[in-house]
C-alpha cells in the first residue's frame, strides 16, 4: 500500500452519501496516508432553477463556511464554495470554474501542509491538472460513464465527455472498474488499468453467520423476499420488470433498502408486496440481506448500465445470496453465480430458480469465495502498486535526463 503520501481526492459523490468506490478507497488509504476529500460543488444557478432545494444548499453553504472537517485520523472532508455557473455549459465557463476551484483547493492544501500531493480524481469538472499543486502524480479513477449522467442534455453530455478526455490525457495513470470503461479510456491513455469494484467482506459476510439477527422491520414481511440495496433512482431502475414480477407472484415480497431519489409512480405505490424501508447504515445491511432469499440489480438498459460495475454485486455474493441482474456486461464473467436477464420473462424465471437455490450451502460457499477474491483491500493494493511503479518510473526518467545533461556539460 502507498505510505506517507498526501492525497487530494476530488469526488463526484458527497462524503455522507451511500459509500461507493471513492469512500472505500480513501478510507483504507488514510490508514497510512493523509487524505483531503473534496465534495462536489453546486452551482449558484441551482438556487434559481431549483428553489425547492434551497434548504439543502443552505446546509452545504454552512459546511463551506465551517471549513475542512476532520472526520478521522489523517482524513479531512471539505465542501467547496458554490460554482459561479453550472459545469458543462461552455468551455469558457468550465475553465473559470476549474481555475476558481483549483485556487481554493490549493490554498487549503497549503494550509494543511500537503506537499507534492497525489491528485486522485473521480470527475473531470473541478480540476484540470497543470502542475499548480506541484503534484507528484495525477490519477483518474473512473467508475462510471461520466457522459451518461447527462443523457437528457446532449450538449452537456458532450461537453462533459470532452472534459473527461482532457483529464484522461493529462493523467499519469487511469483506473477503471469495468472492461467497457477500460476499452474506451485506454484509447486516450496507454497507462489505463482495469481494477473492478470490491466489497467489504468482513461486513457483508455477516449475513452468513447464525449469530446475525434479522432486522426487526423485516420479521413480519412475508417470504420469499426479493431484495435490493442502494440508491433508488427512476432513471436507473427497471420498474417495468419489478411491476410484472410483483403481479406474476403476489406471494413474493420486494424489499428496497436505500434512499428514494425521486417520487414513485402511483402504480408502484399501489402494489401491496413492494416495501421501501429507506436508507440504512452499511453496517446494518447484513441484517437485511440475511432476510433476502434473492438479491436483485434491475437496471434499465442504458449507457450508464453498459459501463457500470455495481458495487452491490460482491456485497450480495459475500452474504451468500443468489444474484439476479439485468444484462450488465461487466458481470457476464461471473455467470452462472450471477444470473443475467435480457427481459422481464427471464427476470421472473431467474428469480423463481434462485428462490429454489437460496438455501443451497455449497452455492453459498461458492458465492462467498468469488466475493472474497474481490475485496476493497485488494483493489487498494493493486492501485497502490501501479502508482508506486509509476512514481518510480518518473524518478528514473528524471535521473536519466539529469545524467544526460551532465554528460553534455
């Protein structure tokens, strides 16, 4: 693992959100390195376009005013000031935003005495590295199709893709969590690596333990239970499949653990066998997964889905549970333990089959072993090794150049 480094992590997800790749990576790296985590900023224009979110933005302004928050040893979280304009509109305004944020983040890094930091970036719109941090290395850790976040706005999607391409070309090293992302990014940077997402095995394997009690709010829900954990967004979830399965099998209970990001349709609300229990801390999820007979990842077909590697896959497998998912390319290598579906009929049949297999001890062991090969600790070690090698190569190149100059002199 990296040791003794100062790392500036610029995340596209807030620190207090459901933990994803960046949370797991930085938490582990903080054991032997100093981390400055920078939350994504919001633009002032959102106050005007979405007044209903004013309360949330006011809270964010308070965070900015309070300055960096030390959340654990070696780990500071900073919420930056609002952007002058929304990113992805025009190149000119994007450059203003990047210059503005870089100056602010650099000032904070100096205050915290960060020297020759590693820039570990998860999105392209806050910083375009040009050596202003005197950075030792620039790493772009790509875990989603950035352009897919703006699938409704083609011009903004293209602008974000352009920003990302600039970052990929400037980065010393690029990490990706899916093979599709790897193929698309290595075109612009040969130092691109494929390291899939992981799981916190020590947490999620608790679902296999006889001593782990099922959560109280699950006890009275009728079995078999088909479960999902994570953020619930209408543009990602294939509600059509869920609705058809719920009608075809009214005896099944569909339980969703995670925050609702939009309102549900009235048709879904009327289904008596759908349960939305809200967000739960990661440490409590094994108590819910233990109650599940089958775990699902029912995403719509989209560019986002084609390039994603759902973190929850290995979390479900670590708990020994059957996994039924949409046909996500990154998960095909894990068939048949992970059952991929192309339509609602396959989705229903796969759940039926998985319910029958749910109690199979040998299959539970196989699922756990697959997950145990893909831990966050292992991903940290792989990325650290790649970065250390890159830093060593840079030092060698500098040394070679110096020797050549001395010979000429």
